[in-house]
């Protein structure tokens, strides 16, 4: 069954899009990440204009974030105070990101910047994750790792404006969560991803948060950041396709349920290694496309009149 | 929103009312439909053009979509990766272009005449918006046409006008799902002895109708409200999913 997407201005097969949502949802349930980093490139791959893919994805992530937070909320694994502080930086980052997005779109460099950001962020982080999990897999065979301090003190703990976060048992400078939130906001606006795979390690290693609280708290901050991004993209760039977002959401929610059930059969390190490989695959594909000579060196954009 | 669409329909009717054959009686043609409605189930469509000539000759048909401005960019390799570099803007570019005839175009018309009537892909009007040399313009123009062809918006070959007997002819025009909205003109030319001896223009409207049109209009004119509603909808869907799968 074909359906015409009013904003993307193309006709797609409903079951294809539902299936795409379900597949990415399954992976995100399996690995416990948002899945935006897979969905946005896939949407572009099936012919959705990159700008519409990013805008729509922001809207879709709001829904995915809400059901994710509800799950963690019931387990009391959300630090609301920390999430809201991160959010303050997130909103600033999102606003700047959306403005930057519009500017790059007019200059004709948005596709390049989207691809480059994916290659740099996804490639870098998946490389680190892969090394980490491979090391963990070997260590696991050799026998139990030693337990260190709760967290190490570095220059980051000398920053001013300290604040207490009782839920996470932290006493840190607000600049840290605000800064992390800011980067998350920029990523949402430019790459159409929640940035969970970047925020989660940052919250563990830089803030020193307890790992049980990380997933729920990062999702809370992602809901608000993506909501702001979705509204701004719709208002300024007209790039949110509600019909597409709803179909992805329906597929994604069902897939995520199956995925989180399947995750019981995977060990933590194995899951991380698989996730890292998947992310690395996406990054390598995009990097190759940037370097290979394109089929046509010329591209066109409609700058005035009906699109 | 509804009023605007009705306005479009009225414009078509008005054009229909004032349109008269250039040279009366030499040529009559009409379309099977003057409105292409893009509904939620739209996957592209065909429109049939049929007509009659009252004297011997050949027929060429040109379909032009609404005028747009197009920016053409060329990628160059910088530091190993391909980056958009040189840019040329064209204005008055038809958003859709198709041509059909009963014989090869170069056998029918000399280039100067084809140029005047914009018959054939080589003669589509597009005005470069910068002072650059002819070679560069030709290069970017060819790239523009190539890209439009890849999008399915410019015909890759000349369509076929079929004569049924001596006087009656017909041809079929295909529109893909991504056809731009707006007012189209379909021009039919009667050609004899390497010249255009009769012409007729008939309008065709491409318009979004129904649910998808309402969404599009709303998103364009009330972006902020649309964005807020979209977020609320997504939150509602997420909440619903979170509640339904509570036990899981």
C-alpha cells in the first residue's frame, strides 16, 4: 500500500516504512540506544530529503523518548534535577543547531556536514567502544576486574558553580551537565539523533554518574531537546513530516519491545561490541561515499517557486 | 486553505474560458483531465492528450511545469573529500518538462524555430543569473537537465504522438509521484514545411487535495503550531506505547 508523504513530497510503501521503524526499534531495544543514528541515514538512503529526515527524526525521537523514560521512571532510575540542568544547555544547543542547519542549507553544505558529523562522531565513538568491549571480553575470560574508586578527581572537578545532585550522589560544577546537554542539543538539530551513544559515556566518564541512572536521565533530557528541535525545525525550515514520523513511531515501538526482550539473551560486552560494529559500519559507509567520486558531480536545489 | 485551492481551480476555469486556438480551426486538442489531484494515495498518473488537425502536417506537444529557480552546484575534491564548490543559479526554469511528436524533432524543425517555441530539451528556457562564459553555462545547464531527468521531472526521450488516420492524434503524458504542484501549460504545435503553422495552449493544474494537502498547507502557514501539535502527537503515541507495554 502506497502513501504520499505531504512534506517529504514522495510516495512510499507503508509496510516498508513500518518495517524500517520496527527494524531500527528492535536494534534500539536490543542495545538500549535511541537508534536515530541508524534511522536518519536509512531515511536518506530510501530517498527522503536529508533535511526532512533530520527534522522528522527529531519528532519521532520525542515519542520514543517518552516511552523509554516511562520504563525507567517505574524503576526509579531517573535523576530529574540533573536531567533538567542538562536540558538548559540542550535548549541553547538546539536553537543554535537549528539556525546553523538553516544557514548550511542555504549555502549548500548541509549534506556534507551531516555526513561528516556522522563519520567523525560515529566513527570515533564506535572505535572506542569496540576497543573497550574487546578488552572487556578478554578480561572477562581472565577473571574479575578490580573495583576502583567511585570516580577519579580531575581538573573537571575544580570548575566553579558547584551544585548538589542528591539522586546521583554528585557534587559537581553545573557547567559540566550544561555543556554535555549543549553538545547533545547541537547533535539533535544537525544530525537528527538523540545522541544517547555520546551522552551516555559522557555522563558516566565525565560526570561520574551511577550507571543505573544514566539511561533514564539521558532519555529525559533527549525528550525535551528533541521536542524543542522538532518545533523549531517545523517553524523555521518546514522539514517535519508528521505522517512519516507516526509510521516510524508505530513500527519503532513494536520493534523496541521485541528488542528489549531479545536483549536478555545477550551479554553486556557482546551487546556493546555488536552495537559498536553496527555504528562503525554506518560510519565507514558514509566515509566511503564522501571519498568515492560521485556518479554526478553536479547537484541541484530548488531555491524559489514550487518544489 | 480551502479558499486558496478553490482560487486555483477558478484560475484554471478562467484560463479555459479565454483560451482560443491561435489560428482558428487548424488545430483542436484537449486533455483527458485538467486537474491532477495529489491525494494521500497518489503514486503518479497519466494524462491523455487528444486532438485533430484539419490540414496535413506534423504535431509536437510540449508540457511545461511552473517556473522555479534552481541552484546547480559542482563538487570538487578538497583534502580527499568531495565538496560543493562552484555554483550557478538559473531562474525561469520549468519545474517539469516533457515533449512528444510524431516524427524526430530535428527532422521537423530547424533549431531557430524550435528555440523560439521551446520545443525539445535543448531549447528549454532557463536564464543564468550570473555573467559567466557560454561554456560554463552550457555545462551547468546540461547538469541541471540531467538531474531533473534523474528525478523523473524532465523527459529522457521524446514521447510519441500517434496518428489515428489522417487527422486524429493522441499522446499520453506521464507524471511521477514527485510532480511539482502548480499551473502547467500544454502547448500543441501544428508543423508544416519546417515551420509552426498552428498552435494551441491548454492549462493543467497539479494540486494537493484532501488530507495530505491540509497537512502541507498547515505546515507551511502555521509552522509553529504544526510543530507543537507534532510533538504532542509523538508524546501521546509514546505514552500510549509505554502504558500498553507496561507489563512487558
